[in-house]
C-alpha cells in the first residue's frame, strides 16, 4: 500500500506558506505531528499492532531463522528483532531469548576495540568474531558486515571476500552499505548465491563524506532510489539507518523485502540496535532513537566495586570458597 498523498502529489499536512521551500530541500519530515497522525489514520498502526494478515498460513517461528524465513516474515506480518553480537556468551544469551537476527557488525571497532569509527576493522577481525557468534547460535539468523574496502573496489572482490566469510564462519549471509552505488555488487553476490542485506541512510563507513555519525539523512529521492536499487539487485533485506520515519514508512510500503530500522521510526518491518547501547553499557551515548532496556554499566560497576571492597577487607574468599587437604568440602573452622 502506498503512503497517502493528495491528488496533486503533495504530502498531507504540508500545505501553507514556506512549505514549498522545505519540500525542495527534502525537509518536509520535520513538520508537525499532524503528518504522522494522518499516516496512522490512513494506513493503520505499525505492523506489530496489526497482527497476521487474514488468510496467511501460520508459520512456526521457533525453528532456525533462515534467509527465506526472514524474508517471509514481512508477508506474514511478523516484526523482526535484531541485535549486534560479537562474542559467544552474549550471542548464546540473545539466541536463547528469541532474537531473530544477530548482526556481527563492524561496530565492533567502536564498542569492542574502542576506536572512533568502523573504518579500521579488517576482514580477518570480522571473520574471527563471526565464527564465534555463528558457533553460539542455534536459532537466530547470523548476518556479517563486510568491512570498509572489502567490497567497494569491484564486485569480484566482494564475492571473494563474502565467500570467505561464509566458508570460514558458517554464517549464512553478509551485509554491505549502499544502494545505487553497490547495486552491481549486490547483484553479483546474489548470482553467486551469497545472500546479502543492504544498508542505506546513514552509512557509518561513509562517516567522513557525511561529516559525522549523527547526521539524519533527509534526501527522500536519494533514499528511495537507493532502497529500490538494492531490492531490485537482489538484497533479501535492507537496513534503514537514521532517516525520517515518514520516508522509512514509504520505503517499507514500496519494498517486498523487510526493512530493518535503526533510528528510522516504528513503521519498518523490524528493528536493530547495537547491543551494548541497548543494555545500557554506554552511559554517554543516548541518541533519540535508543531505548536502554538495562543499566549494565551501573550493575557491572557496582559488582566490580563490591568485589574489590570484599577482597581488600578479607570478606572474600571465605573457607566455603576453598578446598581442604582431604578433598572433601571444608567445614567451618577447617584449615
């Protein structure tokens, strides 16, 4: 279903003095709340509240999430959840919790390695972490980022590097950033039977060209063109990062493949968050789109502080934490 417009092609709620200038610069998404209310009135609430379409056969989602099942979720009206994962323990917890997709993101350069951007991350580092996450996962779809300069040079380079990822990690698919510029590469990966997820909007590997990692991308025409190009080239899903929710809604309605939003509002087919951010481990990072479901920074800091205090004061360990010479559990007062 196409997002509603008036007969003249304009957006509901955007008529009036000065608005034409905003439309020309693609800033229409900054207007008052009436637009979003109009969308909800005309096309209904987000899919999570709509339920399964009538006549759609029930799908058992408890089994392994494959690429075809991931794509089919959109038609089934099932929202998709994704989180980043970089290690065995965290991946296994997320997998057991029912997360649909685990993204081994090149964000590891920032949240694991402490670097300022994702650009320094290498293919070998991605393979190392992806193999660990894939080994920990029994149900979730594992998606692996192709890092900077492992696919931009030519399509053949992308096929070779993505093939190495699949061979050495047992992950079933990869992700790359780009739409129109990477359409040929997406098509080449698809021809090689390497499933690929695309990524448009704010592209972290383009940080220097964009001028930062917090720049909302508002060029509607370019965003639509990128998303459609990626889908037509064969991408099985697409990440929409830091774009206005109205544009994300329009893209989601036009594409047959799932859209996975991060900072793109509630109208996408699924959502992805960087796990340390969602878990509250990055207290100084609180963008508008982020919801923190825990305060692990505080919890871990408190636990470590208590441990240090008890060691200093001789409270830990006690005899109950030790072994006796006889090999039997020590009794109170036993040396």
